[in-house]
């Protein structure tokens, strides 16, 4: 194989690595945006368009066992609350009701409130007041979003995560593929990268990816190459393993992780 083969694999590894980093950062940013929006969101406030609907839930006293025991109060007849079931909370326990709020298509923009409570209430019982903010247009609703991505791009952050995550995984897989290809091409040329440098007392232990299976023996010499593939000097192999070897050098050795070594047959 020629040096251009190695250069090509290196180039593609770098390009896909940069792309993977960009897409990965987009996923992290979208995830953070989603979490911050969820933390800031008021639990009983919902933004809708006329004719829209949203799933809702709220707490109920333990004595309530069926939806027939519940009712709702609202200041308008254009909000419909369909109470679907009463159940125990999954994470924190307690009694909850689940339902759906639907808006009349002709409802005017503004804030509306409703409350779900038992038909027969007891003294000192309090129930949350839900707020529905009705917006005239999607653009207006988007401007009220707690998500920066939703406000600027018009899509919820979870869609960015779902769309970008598979792309990031693909790019990282391609980085791994070209890294392995580059390693193979280098081995075919009797070369390998330095992947670890450890300072021990007054010397450096330099470990690289040529080993016994590549014809390296203890006491053999390998050539150290710099970032521009220029020769920097010889290293003597001290320990050999099947797929790697370690050479000892003085503290003034210019070796760096990522530099190459080559066999000197």
C-alpha cells in the first residue's frame, strides 16, 4: 500500500470525526435545551391553539376511586375536560386522575382556567388550578416556548435528538472504521502509532502498535517519526507483546502520542 492510502484513511477519519463531534454537540445541546425547558415548565400551564388538545393529569384524594366521582369547573364552555381514569402514581405514589383537554375551534386567544375536583368535596381540600394559554397562531405559541430550539427553529428539541442521534452514531462508526483501516495500512508498511507515553523515574516508556506478530523483538531498533513524518531518531525496544511493544528513551525524547514508529529491518 502507498502512503496516499494511509493519507486517505487519515483524511476521512478526520473528516468524519469532525462531523461526529458537530452532530454530537447538537445532540447534547438539544438534550440540555429539553431538560431546561422541562425544569422551567410550570406543571399546570399549557399552551394551545384553538381546536387543540393536550393530555393532562393531577392529584386527587385517596378516597376517590372512579372518574364518576369527579367533575371540573371552568369559566368558559369552550374548554372540554374528558377525565379518563383514576390511578396510583407510578413514581411517587398518590392518587392521580388522567384526562384530555380539548378546545373549541372558535375559542378566542387568551388565558383560561379550569379545576378538576370531586363532586363531593370535604373541608380544607385544595385542588390545582390549570391554566390554558390559547394562542392565535403557531408562531405566537412558538415565541412563548421555554425551549430555545423551538423558538428559533420551530421544532421541539426531542425531534433534533431523534434525528441527530442516529447520524452521530453512524459518523462515530465511520471514524472507528477508518481508524482501523488506517492502522491496518500502517501495519502493512511496518509502521504504527504511539498510543501511550509514561514517565518512569528518569526515562520515558513509549508504547506503540507493533508487536511480536509484526516481527518486533526485544532489543530491536525502530525509527521515530514526527508529525510531518520526518525521522527524529532511533528507539530501542525493551518489551514486546503480541500486538504492541515498549521502548525506553530519555526524558528529552521528542516522542508524542500519535507520532509514528517504523521497523528498521
